[in-house]
C-alpha cells in the first residue's frame, strides 16, 4: 500500500495577499482541488491532505460537490514554522500498514495521475523513487516508510531535499515526459499562468 500526502498548509507568502491554492483555473476548479483530483485518480491510497493556513477554505474547496470519502485531512497546528511542520503533521497521520508514501506539493496541479502511477510501479522496498524530466529531477517523490522517522526530524521551512542528497545511492530515477513534475505555482507570474491554463481533468467518482 502506497499512500499519498498532499502538503497544502502553507501561508502562500510569495503570492500574498492571494492564496495560490485557492486560485481557480478556466473551469473554476481551485489549484489545490485540481492537484488532489489528479492524485486521487492515481493508484495511491490512502490520500492524506495537510491543511493549516485558511484550513476551512481549503477544505471547502476540496469538498465542494464531493463526498470526500477518499480524502483524509490532518491539521498542522504549527504550519507557520514552514514546510517541515506540514510534512511532520502529515507523516504522523499515516497508517502503519503503508509500504511507502508519495509526497506531493499542493501547488503542483499539472502532475498527471499516470506519473504518480509510474513512481508506484517503480517502487522497491528501502528505496526512494524520483521523477526525472529533461534531465531534471522533479516532484512528487515516493519514499519508503523506513525514511519516515528521519523525515520527522526535519525542521524549518524546508522539505526532505537534504535527506534525498544524503541517500543518493538509494534513489531510483524514473524518466517521465510529464513536465508537470517541474512546474509549481510558487510565484505571482506562475499563478497568473495557472488561472488561464487549460488543465486536463481527471475527475472520478472519488472526488
């Protein structure tokens, strides 16, 4: 069982006062809802979403018109401390039975379900699976559960990049044609591009 963890608790400071995760595309779907929709259309289960800043607005955006049966929420009370706080809250919520977890950033709505499935298909116990496109590593990253305890020790406004470098010999690179793995919406310019983007929808009965 490979879980997915979507980090959606940040304060969106680079695009303030707008909250990037709540920006909508041409179809009126929020950025975070599109991201989660794509994750839910993959084989990853269960899917956990970490909320913090404007938590209720994020929840409402995700649950609008949907039962939410396939989504599990966890609140990061110290989300103001940065990305690591969201990561720790999410990892702590994962069930013990999982073999690994795909860590997804809430501001990467262009990653396709097929890419997530490619990572899962390439998974090997004790390893880290990373997508690579045009010679560049991207996100999301699939981690074996054996790395969770070390990820729980990360502090500050950073993710697991240093841990990825530390265990470089255990990384499996999966070549993908999906440039969505390199494309986040972390600037005002990128956010403007998102609001006019024609993004493929992968909506299923689960969301």
